C-alpha cells in the first residue's frame, strides 16, 4: 500500500477546501462592499440618519437592505424597526 500517495491526496484535498473557503469569504466580502458603496445606498443611509441616530455600520446595513430589497436578518430588529425594511429575527 502506498501511504505516501494517500497522504499527498489528503493534503491536496485539504488545500482545495481551504482555498474554496477563502474564495467564498472573499466573494462575500466584495459583494457586500459593492452593494453598500452605491450612491442610492449612501443617500438612503443619510436619510436614515435624519430619522434617528443609528451607528454607522447599522445605518449602512439597513440602507443596503432597503435599496436592494433584501431582508435583514438580525437579533436586534428593534434597531431597524420603522425604517421600511423587511426584518427577520432568527
């Protein structure tokens, strides 16, 4: 039995899983950055700031959800209530 060959296959398989995981993370991060950086999102974020005080990241998340018709999933739905966003508390 060639254990060296088997261990090499296992190592390569692990490398592929690590790379795939890193690629998924990168794509997710880039996708969120692209969505959150558009002019309508910035304008909506500004509008939310006029309605009430929100932390910068919360306002950005809420504005992104509103502009792209996304459902915001958060345990802190009270922070986003009355902003006209679909909310789910898991």
